[in-house]
C-alpha cells in the first residue's frame, strides 16, 4: 500500500507557485550595471545569482552548500558573499528577485546580508 497523494492539490500548489513567480518576475529586469539578484530556496540550501538579463549571463552565484551553520545564518553569509563579489565587479545596486517565495526568513536574510555588505536593493 502506498501513500495516497491528492494530485489535484499538488497541481494547484505548483500552478499557484508558478503564477506567483511569473507575477514577481514580470516587472524585474537586470542589466550589467544593476543586475538581478535571483533567489532559489530548497528545504536544505539557498542559492543566489547575479544575472545580467540583457546578455542572459550569470555574473556570480553563491550557495549555502559548503556552509555548516543554521539555515538563516548561512543565508546571511550568502548575501554578504554576493555583496563582496558585486563590489569587486563595481556594482553598487541590484534588483532583488525573490521568486515565488515570501520576503521573510531565509530570503530576507539574504537581502539583509547584501544590504549590510553595502549594496543597495
């Protein structure tokens, strides 16, 4: 006997997440001077990328995969790593793309780490 999965509920959840991501992304566009800071959050890790949408290239990426601490503290460390890399590239401001995730918890910790690193969001 297997576990019963309500497919209608799963499809609804995935569809609403996709629509929320599309709605958040519709107004956001990054370029070389002001790149897009895109966030992906899984249950274990969080990933951040600086993306130039004009050339469709990733300028820098960081994740919590090698960091051994609590999830929120590790997310803040990822934000400060992104800020350090942005400073080295001469970037002073980024456009924050939270994806389908709410702006709290680990997503907010990444943003706080970037802000504390001296980059405007």
